[in-house]
């Protein structure tokens, strides 16, 4: 099972906040992110959008969405990198390309300019190994 799913992304001065919200909406139904305004080291405004989803039904729907929409190539990548993407507390870390999400395409990225997703896997006792086993049951491609 999943305790929660959280996400965070940045809206840079060159980006349209509404378009970034459209990208978030592709991954997360009815997003209501918290908004924080910061500045980079040049004084440019950066908006940080983040949220934590704790509703079991919504989290289940998001996992189903990932199972359905990830490409075969990205599924293979996650399968190969699962151990590196999971920490000792059972957090699975994913990054999705913002521009692709805006275009309604789910694509993993290594770029920092992404929608950063953290899936907190419920396992007992809490360990990386147990969380990996639970993740393999949740995601039909692992």
C-alpha cells in the first residue's frame, strides 16, 4: 500500500504558471498545490508548487495511471533503477518531464526541471527491501 504521494515543481520566470498547473493536472486529479514564492541567486522569482496526497483512493488511481501511461522504455528503466530510486524509509523517487506532461505524455526525466514525485510505500517493518517488494506488487511492470 501507499501512505502518501507528494510532488513538487518549480515555475521559473520564463514559464507560465497556468501551463505548469496543466502539466500537474495531467498527473494528479484536481491538484491544489501549496504555493511558495522564492528568488534565485539572480533575484528572479521562482514559484514552488507542492502538495501531499493522502487519500487512499486517489493514490490508488495515481498508481493505476502510472501503470497505464508509462512507456515500455520508462517501465524498463524503473525496473532496472528501482533499488536506486528507493530510500531506506520506503520513499520511491520519480521525476516526470514538465513539458511532456503539459502535452499529456508521461515521460521520466533526469532533469531538475521536472515534476518531482515521492511515493511513500507502506511496508512493515520499514526497510528498503520490504518497500521494494511492496512496490513490485503495486506496479505491474516491476
